C-alpha cells in the first residue's frame, strides 16, 4: 500500500474518531458553561452535531435559580438549534442564528429575593457567546410559553402568554449599515388567563447599550371579568361583562421615549343590583357612580369607552399628563369613536392637533348636514308652492269653463 493512501486512510480515521467523540466533548463543555452562572445553574441532556451545516442541537436545556423557592425552572427548552447563518455568510459576515422550539420561560416577581426569579443577575449575552462563539444575528422561538408570576404584586396576580412565536432578525446589522433601526422584531401569543391575544412588532437598534426602538403593541379582546382581581385592588370595583383592547405605540431614541396607550372597552358593564358575593357599601356606590359615568362618557353608536394615554420621558423616569387623557375620553364619546388601530402619532402635541382636527372635521360635517337639510327644506317648500300654484291654476280653469270667471 502506498504511503499517500495510508495517510489519506489515517486522516479519514481521525476525522471519524473526532466526529464520534465531538458530541461528548461539546456536551461536557456546554454543561460546564451552564453549571456556574452565579445565581443560576443549568444542564443539558444531549448534543447532536452537523458539521456540514455548521450547527449543533441541544436537547432539554434546563436553567434554574440556585437556592430559590420557585419550583419551575427559569428556562426550559426541549430543543435548541445553534448554527451558522448561511445567508449572512454569503454577504461576507460570519454570524450565527438560534432557534428555540417549545421554550418555557418562568418569571417570578417578589420583594423576597428567594421568591424572585427574573434573570437580571446574569449576563445572558456572555452565556450565549460562550455557547456559540460567533455573533448572533437571528433569534427565533416557536410555540413558547411565558409565565409572569405575581406581576401585580398587590394581588399576587400573574400573566400567561401561550403559543408564542417570536423572531428577531439582523441583530448585528448585516443587511444595511446605514439603517437607524435595522433589526425587525415580531411576536404573537395567546393570553388565555385574560381571554385575548397579543401581537407585537418593532424595529430596533440592539447594538446600542440602551437600544433604540419603535414598536406597535396590541392586546385584543381581553375579558374584563378576568381582570377583576386586579381591578378590585386598585379601583375598588369589578366588571360584570365586556371586553377591553389596548393599542400602543412607543419610540425611544438615546434613552428618551414617547408614545401612548389606547384602551378601548366594548359592552362594558360595571354595576349590578344583586351580586353573588358580599359587597361593601363603599364598593356599591363606587360601582354605581362608575356605571353612571361610563354611560355619560360612552360612545353610544359604538358602545365603547376609550381614551389615549400619552407617555413621555426617559428610561429612568416616564410619565403622562391628565388632561390629554380627559380630552381622549371626550373625543371618543362626542367627536369620533376611537378604533382599535394604530394612530401613527406619538407626541402629546400631535394628540391635541389630531383632536382639534377631528373636532373641526366634525363641525364641518354638521355644518354640511345642516346646509343639506336647509336645501332639502327649501326644495320641499318650493315644490309645495309649485303644487299649490298648479292647483289654483287648475281650479281657475275649471271655474272659467263653468262660467264662474268672465
């Protein structure tokens, strides 16, 4: 056997051995990375490697908080695929992408550190960098579940998102170097605990320490009765029927943010003379007054109450003003009903200008309607005069024929 043939056979054997040993090496390495993350620790069950595709798959990733009281893991992903993003490689950039299938993420909010589980103690970008030592340009999650336990601490009420699909693209801005917000983000989910759906889309710049963004968020057809636990605590009333949808736009540049929330209720009912549970006198009158106010401020044609809550400020301090909210309520009730759509306006000034324009358009419409009614009445009077004139002329001719007029 020739020496060259022996060398080739030896190289092939080494490659086969390396390929067989590589999953065990990677498995050990990944578990070593995950084992010590400060307040969190993790583990995976298995690794599958595809050298030709430049990818490897992690099975049953499980991350939990050390010495925490929360039973559920912080993160569990049955299957995670980490690979080279070939589309970007053809553009001259070596970057990676991560796809997570059926992930479960469990947050818990509490002043008690042991009962809190938010992941803020760990630099997760560093963990990802160690698992995939190239820059990540795309992240996607399919059919995920997110639990926000004790989100409203005063009532121990949480929020659950089910069947979530999410994608973040062009994180490293491979496609357009001049784009101010180069990374599109999309997400959708069901909100089963509140009986509605969530849709989110945004353009972001994730390369900045404090990311810039411009987002649209819509929570649709949340059941008001399912919010009663929260509402009772903060407003001392509850709902008997109805739905609420929330539309929001928000933009942030260099830490300064501006936007709005637009809640719209449909078929809302607050007061009921007889309730199954014991109701305090205070809540009775609170609900009675709230029901009366809702009737006054309701847009009767649409059977809805709505307003627009402008938000402005910085990351550290954001707030709103009262009078634009009141103007929004009045506009919905007496000028033009809001729609569960995005306004594509963000500032308070734009809100007021839009309100004024709507009032002006409404006045013009009423003016045109009055003018049209006047024209119709004028035409009707003219027609009646013509009819009376014809009737007199007819009687005159008939009288002349009988010799009454000479």
